[in-house]
């Protein structure tokens, strides 16, 4: 079972409490063995973390970066214009719309096969009745060379 004051241990250990609250929590620690035990564990952990060796780079990274900035070696990338970012996408959309309008005009009869009424081209899209093989018999006849 945990003490309700258990969550304040880290704040107490980091000395982030205000003085009146810190004095009140110190009094609580005198009477609560669970909090005292947990505080000892946290103190040991903090000590062990501080004793860990600090990695060494072998060079001063900040000085190198400042030297590069001063010498002008670090160049900013030029910002892309709005045209460059959206131009290819806009061209693709325009091309697809134009081809859709063109194909739609062809389908509705802008270009008609000689001798065939414009509606005959659209009869291909008529629903096939159940058991039927073709919507229009003239479309199902094999043409010369295809057998």
C-alpha cells in the first residue's frame, strides 16, 4: 500500500518545493517509513546516475559549428516557389480534366462512325437482359478475320 504523499518524493528530492511545503513534508518523512525508504532508493539512484562517466566527443562541436557559420560554409537552401511546389500537380489535374472532356465529347457523338446513328455507339452500355448474350445483335456478329 502506498502513502498518499508518495508522489511528492521526487519534487522534495529535486528541491522544487516551496519552503513551507518542504518543512511540512520533512515532518511527514519523520513519521512515514514507506516514504523514507522510497526516498533512500531515489537518493541512491540519483547518486548512481551522477557517478556515471560523461561521454567525451574528442572535439568541440559548438566551436566547429560556429566556425562554419562564420565562414559561410553553412548555406541556406533557397525556398521553393509556389509554382514549383504545385505546378506539376496542377498540370496533371489540368491534363486529366482536358482528356476527360475530350473523351466525353467523343463518346457523345462528336465523331460519328459513317452510317451509324450516334445512339448506336451508346447502346453498348445498355444493360444485358438475363440470359441474353448481347445488347445489340450487330455488335455481336464477328467481323471478317476474327473467328
